[in-house]
């Protein structure tokens, strides 16, 4: 156990230092990532941690794709470094279920860790790549056209990106099971499909919450923004709950997705 903790701490510190040096994480974001990463490494195992790291690295890469263009569409895309709040929003729930798995050895809890990571990857890929779609961007609820970059909008390319992000995590986990477990291939295929679908559902939940509950403001230049304040002063809230920020939406999505996942896998393992 001590050796595992030391190894997990060393690996997380290395990843955090690299991320901080490449301006992907703030200082406090790096420290928070070390703690959450260590919990997942020890609680859910090294491969679960590896999947979390793959999600973070892939998300950091696609965040910089056409960043200047995306920044013009929404203030959310202007941020390059993830702070501790963003790290908690994406990593707290997988960490909690890692602890549950550590103490209960519940396979439903372990698969929920993986499915929640898949949902986070799905949502990030959809947000960062979907906004680059040249096709129609529509409201997830009304199906009416919605400005590109605005929360709650979905597009064909964004949906494909969401499915790809979720499927990546599910596929890597399935390959690991195929190599290192004695599970039947049919069972592994079921896990792959379930994790991919749950991850995609998580992305859709995020869009619904972003459209219905996330706070939206209008700045002094009469432009829509998700920021409460701008350089010219406080913005005027025109819809949503003032405390439902983008980070709060991400955290709520993780919580709801994890509950769905845990319920599904609990039934499977009955």
C-alpha cells in the first residue's frame, strides 16, 4: 500500500509539473489535480488513473485547436489554464467513487469511475470540437437554431465528437479487460457499449443544464456572456441561476451521470 501511494504521488506530481509548465493548469489547479489523481490511483487502480490522465491530456490538446476563433464565440474559450475549481468539477465524483470501490470492492463503483471519466471526456470533446462545426447548431430542447458557442447548443459534428470522446475511454478500458481479465468477450462488449452510452448521456445532460439552468449575462456591449463580471463592470443576468456557473454545470453533470451509471451497473451485477 505504501509503495502504491508513493508511486501514485510521484506520477501525479510529474504530470502536474508538466501540465503547469505547459500552462494547462494553474498552481492551485496542479495541487488539486495531484490530490484527486492520487485518490483515483490508490482507490480505483493505476489504469483508472491512466484513463483520467488520457482524458486530461487529450482535452488540453483539443482546447488549443483554433483557440483564437473559439475565444471570439464565447468567453469560456478564453481560459487556457484549468484552475482548482475546474479540476474539482471534473475529478471530484470519480475520486469519490474510487474511495467507494476501495472500501467495498464494488464493480459497479469501479465502472462508475470509468463511465464518469468517459462522460467528462465526451462533454469536453463535444464543447471544444463541436463549436468548430460549419453545420447547423441547434438547441438540444427546442431544436431551433442557436448561436455557435452558446451553452445548450448541439451539432452533428459535436455529437460525433462526444461519441468519440466517450468511446475512447470505453475502448481503452475494454482492451485492458480483454488483456488482463478472464471476463467473456460478450461481457466486455456490454461494458464498452454501456460506458460509451453513459458517457454520451452525460454530454447531453450537460447541454440541457447549460441551456436551462446556467446563468447567462449581457455585458455593456450588449453581447451574451456566461461571465458575471467583465472589464467594464458587472454584467446583467438575463436567465438562469446565478450560482449555476459552467463549473457548477460540469459538477452537477458528473453527479447525475455517476448516479445513472451506478444504478445501471448495480442492476447488472445483481
